[in-house]
C-alpha cells in the first residue's frame, strides 16, 4: 500500500489517498491468462521464469480509499515510521494514556453516523438494537466485498461509554457474548464463512475510542492482527469471566510510532 499527500482544492488542504491492488478473484484467472496482453520476460533459468504482465483494465483494478480533508493525525497514521513497543501498566493508563485520549482522540462521528443510520445504512449486515447489549455489524472500510479472501467486518456497539479494552469489566459480558455469537451467525448466513475461519478481535490501542470488534478471514493477514495489537474476543470474554477487573489490573503491550504524540507522553514520563 502506498500513500500520497495531494492538494485537492488549493493551499493547505491535504488528502490521504491509499492505493491498494485488490486480491485476485479465482474465477477471473483464466481470463487473465487468455486475454492478449504484454508479457515481459524478466528472467529465465532452467525451468524457472518470471514475467511482468500488463492485464487489461477490467482485470487490474486498484482500490483507492480517500480521506479528505485529512487531519495531520490521519497523515501521520499513514506515514511510515519507526515503531516501539510500550508496556502500559494500569497506572500508566490512568496517568498518561487516559488524559491523552481525552485531549485528542480521533473524531468518532463516522461511528455515530452508522449507529444513527445516517451513513452506510444499506451496508448493515446485522443489528441487535438493544441500547446496552446491542451492536451494528458492517463491512469494514478496508473491504470491498468482491472476494471473501480478505473478508473484514466491524461490529460497533450501541453504548457510547466504552472507550476500549481497558474499560471492560464483567458487566459487559452479555454485550461481548452477543457480538461474538450473533456476529458469527450473521457472517456464516450472509457470506458462508464458518466461525472456525474467522479471527474475531479487539485492538489495543484502537484508533477510535468507541468499542468495536474486528471480524477478519483467518487466512487474511489483516493489518493490526499481530500479537502486539490484537486481543481475541473469546479470550477477552474468558478473562473477564475469571476476573471482572482483569483489564484494570494487567499491563498491556502495544506498538507506537516514534512520531505519535502518545509516544512522546510515555517518553516524557520516563516510561521508555
Ligand atoms: P481501530 O482498531 O480503531 O483502528 O479500527 P485501525 O484503523 O488503526 O485498525 C477501526 C476500524 O474501523 C478499522 O478497521 C477501519 O478500517 C474501520 N473504519 C474506519 N472508518 C473511518 C470507517 C468508516 O467510515 N466506515 C467503516 N465501515 N469502517 C471504518
């Protein structure tokens, strides 16, 4: 994936444009090899060859995601940077992370728009309308829904008072169990993907501090699905069932880029 900074409407207005080559759709591969196209031989050695193919436009589409107007934080998010692991204790959370979240988290208007049916209404895959234990399941911005290989949905809870994993207690178990159970059922029903082939997890830290759960295809190496950021929902549920204060007691590890303001806060507090 690549990014660019472009001015769309004059001075000082930035957009983030993310260009991604979409995965191959298996049924289109015969077409890809059949249609006349440029095939440039790069290397040939014994039984091994590499070619560069230039497929016709309908077989070489690129997905473009645009954030416009983009804030400085959006731009920073997509710039490549040195990354460090932070080990955040509960004290660190209270003294460093929480004040930081209150001061400058991303706007979550897009989440409210989905919950209030002001945006993406026709994309809703499942909803449990209960105000405290309900949620909305929609395809994630990152998934174009053309193929199941990179299936990616997101469950947004109706309640607005849970910022992240750190706020969860046993009180939230009915909500989390609904998300897990109903999310799996809705995905098998709509897309035919069984729950044994889904990775269902929360991010810590998230980018958006309104509780949400990621559902991705197990075979897809989704960005943010690595051990330092992803917490499987089934494990979260078990941990909370064992100890209601589990996430207010233990240290949590997460990666931060060196240019992120939260990284600087941890540095200033002498925690690195
Ligand atoms: P996160 O864990 O807060 O942060 O996940 P991340 O973006 O660093 O992973 C938020 C998730 O919401 C991501 O998977 C985004 O792709 C997705 N997302 C973000 N926005 C702004 C939208 C949106 O407007 N619509 C939908 N459907 N998904 C979004």
